C-alpha cells in the first residue's frame, strides 16, 4: 500500500464511520517505532506506522486509522481529543476503535533488571541505598561528612 492508497482509505473510513470528511494528509512514517500512528495537532495530518500493516494486517491498520481520526475530528470540533478525555473515550467506543494498538510481534520488550547499590559511611556507619552509582572520591556522607564505601550490589528481577 502506498501513501495515495492510504489517503483514500482514511478518507473512506472518515466518511463511513464519522460521517465527516478528512481534509488533510495521511502518510506512512517510517520513523515511527513505538506507536501505530499519530495525529499532528499543528498540521492536522495523520501519520501511520507501516509495520502494523505489514505484520498485523489491514484490520489493525483500520483500527489505528479510526483511533487517529477520533483525535482529528474531536480536535477540529474543539472537544476533548486526548486519551484521558471522556469525549475521546466515548467516540472510540462509538466507532469501534481501539484505545491502544497491539504490540508488534518482532518487538521484544526488554526485561529490566534493577540493581540497588548499598553504600555505608566509614565514620558514622549510616547506610545509603541508591539506584545509580556514586563517585565515592567526590561525594561524602550527608550526615557527618565521612568517607562513603560501597558495600553491596543487589539485583532485582
């Protein structure tokens, strides 16, 4: 599917599902990675992630288009067009658009292993837990100004 075919499809869905014309541009944006599409407030254009069409098919694409058209029509009418707005949620249900798009099969979620570092003051023995490492030659204990020593490193997950 090319941009011209996408434009025709968006215009058709807009008329059939919303009863209103789509008067701006709809294009595929190859730079989109973590979203199925986006509505641009400044230009009123809609950009779609082609990977969703390629990997999940036309039904997923139509859902994304309906979702972005909800943003489009509500914004132009001066109504609540953001995800949290009740008008947006109502219109999504009315036209059968998904609130969020499905995850792409080729995108693997990174499993984050959280590390916790334990530091101790060599002077007053107060312990400090941190997520990021501390430069012990630069920083000192906030209580007694004593030297900090790295004691342990824990891994959660």
